[in-house]
C-alpha cells in the first residue's frame, strides 16, 4: 500500500516545465514520516536525508505513489526507505520508478527533544511494521 498518492500540478513545475525536485522531496519527507510516526507512537522530526536519487524526471499530471518502509529502528531514531513510482500514461499502465530516498526521523516529545522509541509490543496500532 502506498503511503501517499498525489498528482503534481502546473504550480509544482520548475522553469523547464518538469516537476521541481524540492516539491518531490517534500512529498517524500511526508510519506516517510507516516510509518515513523506510527512506529514511534508520536511526533517525529526529520534529522537527516541520507540519500536521494532522482532517477527519472516527473511530469505534471503523473500519478505518483510513495511507498515507505522502515529499514532501521534505533534508540530514538527511525530510518525509512521511500520509493516513488510514476504512472505516466494510466490507460497504458506505463509505470516508472522515478525516485528513491532514505531519511532518518527522530522521535520527539512535547519539548522537541529526542525520546525513546517504545517497544513494538507496547503499541496499540494494528499497523504491521
Ligand atoms: C531532531 C532533534 C530533536 C534531535 O536532537 P539531537 O540532539 O540533534 O539528536 P541526537 O544527537 O541525540 O541524535 C538523535 C538520533 O538521531 C541520530 N542521528 C544524529 N545525527 C544523524 C545523522 N546525521 N544521520 C542519521 N541519524 C542521525 C542519532 O544516531 C540518534 O539516533 P539513536 O538514538 O537511534 O541512536 C534535533 O536535531 C532537531 O530539532 N533538529 C531539527 C529537526 C527539524 O526541524 N527537521 C525539519 C527539517 S528543517
């Protein structure tokens, strides 16, 4: 299941008419944060973008699906891999993997300081990690 599905609009394009990388990065950050929020059972802050590969361009009107998977859980941090697929021509099922990134989130408390990731068996969420 993708964490997000979204279609970039003309306002998300760069001066050449393709989708602006910063817009894609923002969506990736949101998509990656969702499993981190569930796993940490609370708020998180992005501490690092470990890698980011824009392998193929994204065009206005592509339907983007953002898949996110937790790859590491530390004491206070969670690292998530995000893959982005673009459906370019939906009637012909033309799908291209356009972007892959790895980001690290830190679980934070109300004071915005790091907090420990709770053990898996303490979570009430039905989400499977
Ligand atoms: C997130 C924040 C609260 C963490 O506080 P901190 O004192 O810097 O964190 P720490 O040094 O204790 O490290 C916390 C965790 O992050 C990890 N970490 C630190 N630097 C890292 C890096 N460069 N890459 C990956 N992980 C890193 C640490 O290993 C630690 O993980 P662990 O507890 O699982 O071992 C603080 O850095 C912050 O507020 N940053 C701004 C966040 C933000 O505004 N993000 C939005 C983007 S602008």
